[in-house]
C-alpha cells in the first residue's frame, strides 16, 4: 500500500478532529501507527520501518539558527508562523543549500519559508503574510509539535 501526500494529509486532519487516541493501519509490509498522548492532545505520528525499508538517517545541518534579534517591536505586533503538523523542521531545501530565509529577510505571501518533514514527506510551509523575518526559533533538523512557533515576522 502506498500513501500519497494528499491522502496522508486527509487522514492526519481527520485524526486531529476526532477523539481517537491511537490508530494503527497495516497492509502488506506497510505499517502506520499514530498515537495521541492524553495530556497534550496533539497527534504524534511515526513511521515504523519495515524490513524492506531501512530507516533514513537525518544529518544535522551545519547552519545554526539565528540568534534572536534586538527588536523594539512587541510580540503582539509580530505574526507567528506555526507548525501545522508534527514533523522535523528544515531551513533549507537540501543539506548544504542556502536557507529559505534568514533573520532580516523580506518575504512575500506564498513564499516558502521552511520545510516540515512528516513521515518522509517534505511539506513546504509558505508565508501567510508579507514582511520581515525577525526571529527563527529553531535549529535545522529540530522535531516540532503541532502549533509550535517556528518563526516570527513583522508584517509589512
């Protein structure tokens, strides 16, 4: 069985909207387990490696996250870009490539600002507002939770 990106997104969205605490799907050598801790309420999904599919190592990027900037804007004036799913945060399209954005970068609506990897699917996150990136809160390769703030933008 093979999941395409849309089908996986629909399944995870459905599970987020329900009270299901644990979900398991097995078909052939494909196996998917999703568990939601009762205290947190967010869906945690992890692929289970199969004998025919060895786990893929994640190499940390040598690019550190930028330090929080000296800014006079209050947090209430900033737009927060949050994780729409559980996954791994990546600042660049591939190891060794330049990051999508840096602190001080001007971004436009729809511009890719990072990638969240969830179950070996690379999901590009696009900016919802135009403005200037003032904070990047995570280092490359960091696991993230649903709703976690990834970066802050001063709207234009």
